[in-house]
């Protein structure tokens, strides 16, 4: 006897083993036991099974719970004032020189207590959850000293322990050079590799390490030094690569068997080939592209041609992507980058799971995976990308329970 049986629904399984668009099953049923999917198929195929609770969904569409595989949603303060300044003509650089930009978020994040940081971040997490997110990755990177980076990761952990959502934590210490190290870049990289990484690892505070490989971030050599230390500790690798220029970060990350390279507006074919050979995901971030009014798009055709799985994420951060809606990102991935609605939904489900190394646990509606599901009152899956400002699913199920 199963715990739950969902019936009278259409299912976008997103399982590539299923024939047809969205891996769809019309008039389907999903059996759930102990928080996991035990069986999915056509209603008639599951007719012989019984469950404590049988729920008819009135023809709704069920998708996997959405996965936001790239966010910076833990931070202090916000930068709405800078948004106004930029609309009045100030440039990102002028604001940064006046002590604003990332530095202002670093100051606010350092000043916040752990509890204050958790409570400042909770509404952003809740907004993503209301939008259908059941798994979210959160990066550090606004602390930039040992205690503050640990505090950010502890805040992300506390959020995951107090909300019905799965949180993956990533150390992004090489995000920006902290002001006190302005003339001492090597010392900061050494602090990260020799002190911060071992501390994070000892407390099991992150599963992966990321870096911002960019002219205004860190050089490929600095990133390599950090990644070597991280790999030695058994941490997985991700990289902000080729967002504003091509420093060949994607290929660098591929050399470390990375999970993903993210942004990728300026990646070239050699970078895409390296990603394909390493089995990496490409994480596309249309919110940052939109908010920065970029014009150079990631090479979606090239990624398709080389079979690189494309994920889509919010990049939720206070500076370049203050985005709180996962489905809006799916829509923008279609409108701005040319993804199909099926690719966009795969980008926030199956391929986002790949980008986090969670493909055996979440990302498709398949027997054995966690029962993380969204129930949408829509007539076809493309509606998830079509509506601008879609409020979220009618029901959100996390690990088998309504949440
Ligand atoms: N890429 C970005 O665009 C942001 N971080 C990153 O790695 C900028 C974050 C900010 O301005 O706060
Ligand atoms: Fe980012």
C-alpha cells in the first residue's frame, strides 16, 4: 500500500527515456511511498495499486519540482539605491569606485549576524519556493573573509534545515578581491586555499567550489590554484566563465571534471568541445543578461550541436540579477536566448540536476527519485514559459509532502 497516488493528471516527466515532448504522459498517475516516487505511468497501468490517499488533480499538469542551480541569494542589504543611480546615468564602475557595487554588499553581509543574514535571505528563498523551486543552490562570496564566508554557508544551511527545500551549498570565495587585499592578491588566494577551504571542508559546509574568472574577478591562474586545492579535498567544481570576455574558463573547468560552467556568453567552440568531452552542463542566466542589458548571447546552437546539456537559473543576486521568479527565467531563456519551452523546462529540472550532480536524486519524474513535484493549472507545459509573472504552482510537493 503506497502513501499517495496522484491521478487525473498529465505528467511532464522530463525523463529522456520517455518518447515524445516533455517526456509527457497524458492521463497519468504517480505513486509515492516514503517520500519517493515508486511508480509513474498511464492511469490504466497503475490501476492495480492501492494507496492510503488517492488524489484526483482535475487534469492539471505535473512537472518535477523546479531546480534553481545558480543563486547568490544569501546576502545583507540590497542595491535598489544603485539601481536608481544607474537609471539616472551613473555607471557600474562609478558606483563601485564610490564604495558601492559588490563592496557595499560585502560590507552589509559582514555586518549582519548569522540570524540577521538568515532572516534577510528567507523571503527571497520563499519567493523562489512559491515559484515552484524545490532544490536551490546557494553560493557564498559576499563575506570574503574566513568568518564571513563560513557565516554565509551556515546561513544557507540553516535555511535548508528550516524550510521544505533542498539546498546545495557552494563556496565562491574567489568572487571579488576584498578591499583589504587590494595590493595583495596572492595573499587572498593563499588565504582561501590554505585556510578557508580546509575550514569549509572540515565543517562539511559546501559540496562544490565556484569562482568568478573574469577581468574584474580572478585570473585563470588564480582560479586554477584554488581549484587544485578544492579538488584535493574532494569538492566538485563550478565556474562563472566567459560572462564578459573569453578567458577560456570553460576549458579550465573541464580540466577539473567540473559539474558546470555558467553564463558563457563569450564561450568559443573549443570551450564548448571541452565541456562536452567532460560531460559538463552549461548554466544559462538570462536574468543577468537582461539586467545588464547585454547584447551578446550564449551560443545556444553550438551547445546544442555538441550535445552540452543546458540548464537555466535565476542567478539571484543583489547586483546583476535581482530575480525571484524561476518561471520568468524559463520565459527569458526562450525569448532572449532562443530555447524551446521544452529546453527551458529541462533547464530548470533535468539539466539543473546535472549541474548540481544530483541527477540520481531529482530532476525527472521517475521511479526511485525524491517525490519533488509541482502541480500547475495549465493546459500545456509551454504556458510555464509563456506567462510573464506566473504566480507559481497550485501545489508544491517536496519529498512526498505538500509544502
Ligand atoms: N557575476 C556577476 O555578474 C555577479 N557576480 C558574478 O559572479 C555580480 C554580483 C554583484 O554585483 O553583486
Ligand atoms: Fe552568479
